[in-house]
C-alpha cells in the first residue's frame, strides 16, 4: 500500500498534466457520470499505451538545455 501511495505522488510531481487529470477525476467520484467514466478510461488507456515512452539523451545530443517559464502564471 505504501508503494502505491509513493507512485501516485511521483505521478503528481513528475507529470503535472496527468496529475491534474487524476485530481479532477478524483473530485468527481461521489457524483460521477458516464462522462467521467469515459474520461477515466481514456486516461488509463493513455497511461497504458505511453508508459514506455521516454526522452533519451546521449553524447551526440545537444548538451544545452533551454527552459521557458511564465512569471505571471500564479
């Protein structure tokens, strides 16, 4: 059970877009409809089909990192 909780936290921290979808679906558990069920299935299918995807860096790749951020987001 503890390992399962850690993996949920890991998803929320490492993948904020997926974490947002999980939180929004969890908020609707008490009053869920077929639309919520379909959204949950869509999310599960997405996770099942994309868990093997990863970004791989090697020596031949560009070594500079470019980051963009928005200070007005909050």
